[in-house]
């Protein structure tokens, strides 16, 4: 079945699943968007092509069977050497090497998360259809190796970064101070607990809770202003694969209060206040401390320094190294 020749790197043609780009917002969209841009900048001798069947183009019946045939036909036509499925999937036939990103293991931990992924991805991994696997943190890497019985040599953690567009912004103080939550409203994000903590805090202070991250999307400039004006960014998730808002807030100089979960702790690196995601009183008390200014100066410098340790250029270089290894394994 192997059809692609070995090639000298950093030349080559690499396809990335661009389906996440067809939705208006979200962390996976950000991942694919920033990765495509950074790969093109870091490796100008190679080509990086976004491929999806959700682009509105008309296709015949065979090409509509996307993961079985459609993506294969398009890659053959474009001379693609490797496919990167950045959202839990890869093509169903191994005509060329592929890399799968396991964003997290939420489909197997929470019943409202991605039923199709829950059944399809373990089968693809079990059949060895992903030459290499990428996770976004070492915490998820360890989980994935255990859950899917993967060879550790096939799984690499490649961290993400905040976009350079996020930076501290001078803002006019809001009429009322506010806390900011950025993300989706799925159950694992733990918003009921957060609202309870906020309601308890409101018995003592006149303060708002602003929630953004889904429709309608806001621009990076608007989001930078929201981060910069917040008393703190709140990240109460019960489970995460990475947690981009943590770094985005830090890069804007905003204190972060986050759940004490393995991935969030790994990303925060000691620069955020980490709490039990089920302890409403602890969240209320931490929010009060942030509101009174007790966290800002200490957290600001640590957060800015932590955010500087990540970059999309580094993410692109590490991802491309995985591509190199996948090509080597496939053609060995």
C-alpha cells in the first residue's frame, strides 16, 4: 500500500486536516490556524496544505467518503507526502505516513463529548494507522500511552503557545470590575461551580462574570482588552488537554486562577493560582483576593515570564520533527 517515496527534508508537501477552520471559534481552530502559519514561516522550502471536505465544494460520491477515499484522492493529486490529522483522526488506508493529534482524552471521560471520536479513534490507533501521535502536554501523553496501549516511542508531546497578538492593553476601567472566563460551555468546563463561586462573591462585592469563547467570536484585539481589564482569568475546567486561555491571559499580564489538574498545572508552571475544581469556597476566596488586588503584581510578572517560554515557532519546529520521524518510520 505504500505509495509515497522518501524525500529530503525540509522539502515536501504536507497536508493538515483543516476541518477545525470551518468553525468560527475554539481552541482546535486556533491550533490548526497558528500551526499552519508557523510551519510555513519556519520551513519555507516545504508546502503545507489545509484539506477538508467541509469547504462547500461539490464532490462525487467517492470523494464524499472523505476519510476512506476523498482525502486520499486529493492527496494523490497534490503530491502529498504526509498527512497530519490535528483533531483525533487520520485516513483509513495507510498509503502514506500520518500523524494524529490527540487533543485530550475528554471523549472517553465525558459522555457529552464527541461520540464519533469515542468509537473511531481507538480503532484507528489500534490498527496502527497513525504512524506517530502528538499530544499537547506530557500529562495527556502519559494518559494516551496507558489508555490505548501505545508505544511510548510513537507519542510526542508538543506544547502550544499564545498568539503574539495577545499583549497587555491599556483599557478604560469597566463600570464594574469583572472576572473573565474564555472557553466553551461543555460540562467538563465546570461552569456551574464557577457561577456558584461568583454568586457567593457577589454577596460581598459588586462584580461581574464575563463569559466568552463561543459564538459570536471576538477578535484577538478585543480579547486582549478583555483579558487586560479583568481582575483575573478563571479556568475552572475539570479536565483539559492544554488550556490556551491560561497562556493568553498570562501574556496579557492578567492573573490566572485555574483548576489543579495535570495539564493545567503543566501549562501554568507555577505562575497561576491552582485550586481544587470542586471547592466553591476556595474559588470564591481566591476571586476576592484577586478583586482586592492581592494577586495582580505577584502573578503578572510570573505569568508574563511563563508565557514567554512558549512560541508557535517552537511548536512548528517540534511538530516538523515529528513529521520527520513519521516519514522515517513509514519508509524504514
